């Protein structure tokens, strides 16, 4: 669809399953080259999985690993045209009952993880005098409060602060920085949240799912592909005049 993405190099962080996996297949379908990084991979160096697709182990909460990945990419002359940061976790508990270690973990992966990948990626782009695009999969929880999700909500709000600030700082380098804010998307994370959230509220996962469905104006929850489609738009030239934005992909659930 976007012929310009042919042979472009896209680094997708948090790519093994769910939304990240859909982002990988969407860019591959555009004939882009994809480096799929995720904490679950075991190879510390790039491994060719199939034509145009490489995998690499990366824990976004470990600065040494993040810095090392960008150094190794630079050494091989591989400077990504696009960074898509998808990696994220969530925990569920009412704030008054919650563990501060859970708060810390959400912050480490969701907020500091994006801070690290965005920092080292834009540093590399600036050193090379190359333009690029930073896209982060944030959440509608970056804009609204949700019961029993304070640590996640806080971490996702903070990501939007990073997006707006970095967008200003690298605008003159022709680097666009934008976020996608999904609503309720059918992935492993969402299925686990229905079990854990249901337990806290005395509901079955099926009851939580029925509640989810009823909250979406477009009448259905989202698929990973719904999100990947908007990520693709933000990676293409069609979004060249957008930066510092947080685009909702929520079926109408969030409108601000
Ligand atoms: N599913 C939803 O309803 C929903 C809604 C809004 C936002 N999101 C966000 O979308 C993103 C993807 O969520 P998903 O639903 O596909 O979840 P998921 O759990 O299915 O996938 C998350 C991926 O991130 C990877 N990951 C986790 N910690 C990592 C780390 N430290 N370093 C590198 N990779 C790591 C996991 O291995 C996994 O492949 C997350 O940031 C999530 O907060 C999801």
C-alpha cells in the first residue's frame, strides 16, 4: 500500500505477540525490513528468521542492553528509519492495596523502557543526521483513570509527557514522535487482565468481557491489526505533518 516503505528498516520493540506481532507482519507486508526485539528472544545478536525479518533479545528496562543494541546496529550500518515501541506490562490492584514493587515494574518497563529506546534511537539518528519516526503504543489509560490500574495508568500518562517533550526537542532534526492510544484490544494482556480484574471485583472473565463489549461505541473490542493499521499510517509519509500527538484507537471509547 505504501510503496515508500519498501526496504525501510523498522525496529519493533515488544514484538513477540499481541499488538507488536501485528505491527511486525504489517510492515513486512509493505516489504519493509523488520528487526523484531523482545525480552523473550534468547539471541543477543541479530538472527535472521526469514527474509527481511530479524529477531533479537532486548529487555527495555535494562539500559545497557538498549544502548548495546543501538551500538551494534550502528556498527553494521543499520540505522532504523522507524522505531515502534510496543513493549509493555500491566498489573491490577486497588491503589490502597497495591505493592510498590508493582508500581516500580510498570514504571521500569512502560515509562523508563520507552524513555531508553527513544533516547538511544534519536541520539543515533541525530549523530547520523538522519530523519526518522518514533511511534509508541501507549494506551487510553494514558488519558483516563481506571479502577485497580493506578500503576499502569500513571506509567502510561508519563509516556505521553515524554512524547510531547521529545517531539519538541527533535522537530528540527525532522524526527516525528507520536503515540497510539489503543482501547480494549484482544491480546494475551487483555485476557489476563479480565481474569485478574474479575477476581478483584467478584466477576467472571466472561462478565468482564461482556462489560468491555458494551463500553465500545463501535460495538466491538479491537484487534491487534486495528492498532497496527494506525501505526503503519504514523510510519508512512501520510503523517509527516504530525508530531507530539496521541492518536486514539478505541472504537470511540476515548475521544479526548
Ligand atoms: N491489549 C490491550 O487492550 C491494550 C490496550 C492499550 C494499550 N496496550 C499496550 O499495547 C502494548 C502491547 O500490549 P499487548 O496487549 O499486545 O500485550 P502482550 O502482553 O500480548 O505483549 C506485550 C509484548 O511486550 C513484550 N515485553 C514485555 N516486557 C518487555 C520488556 N521488558 N522488554 C521487551 N519486551 C517486553 C512481551 O514479551 C510481549 O511480546 C503494551 O504497551 C500495552 O500497554 C494494550
